[in-house]
C-alpha cells in the first residue's frame, strides 16, 4: 500500500498493479493511458519504448527517432522506421514497404488458397531485377530469372515479366510438377523497343 491505498496485489494467479484481481501472471490496469503502460529505457543512450493500452487500442511505441524491430532466432526480421517505412529483411527501408534479401535469393510476395498451395506470386529475381507476376509458378531461389512450380496441381501456368526495355509473356499448357522444382516456361510474346514478337 502507498498512502493507505492498495497499489499492487500478489495472489495465486499473479501480480496485479492497479487491480486487486489479476487475471494473468502480470496484470496492469489503470483509468488513464499512463497508468496502463510498460516503459522501457536504456540508461545513458536516450532509448525509450513502451507498450500501452489506450482508449483507442493497444500501442507499441518507440520514442523520438528510434525504430521498432521484430527479431526471431537472434536476427532482425522486420523493422518500422521512425518515418513509418516498413522493412522486411532490410534495416533501412526506403519506401512504405521495402522487401530486402537481394542477391542471395528471390524477393517474393505470395498468396494462398490454403496452407499447402501457392496460387499467385509477385517477385524479383535473385539479382534484384525483372519484377514478375506469376500464377502457378514462382521465382527460382537458385537460378536467376528461372521459374519453379508453386503448386503440384495439374493446370496451366502463366507469368508476366518486366525486363530491361522489354515485357515477356509466358504461358504453359496444363501439366503437373512438384512444388519447388524447376519448370521451363514458354515465352509466348515479347514487347521491346523494336516492336512485338509472337
């Protein structure tokens, strides 16, 4: 108690601060935003961050020009910079959403109908060039500008590739393959600075 008022309670459920009936191992409660806040600071480095429950929702905050990092397995995976840019596999995002990992492997966004089948993808090649949209195929993780099966279903596959001063249209007849295996896509049409080739 402080000044005759109960500030914290420890019972068999946990420690309650601002509440006399904690519902978890650590339960903070307050009538104002400042009273339902966990603040973290690094001494001598002007680094501060906090987690708080406010009237409009839960907030994870970094003070000043500090960024918010998300790490797994001892490595940074995502960062939100002080300017609001989001970087995945890059510590210095230059745009609102910046996907890193150029050179080592493809950079890819995928969407799925279920947990085992990948239908659509947008990616750049391992060299960071040739943005491509694919259906039933995805970018190769080992070969520059290559393709891999993104589903083992039997169906046709297609891709639109933006190259240097050219656009390539790929389409294959129905076939089946193993997810992740290489697939040779047929270039059906190309548009470049000299015209259209079919």
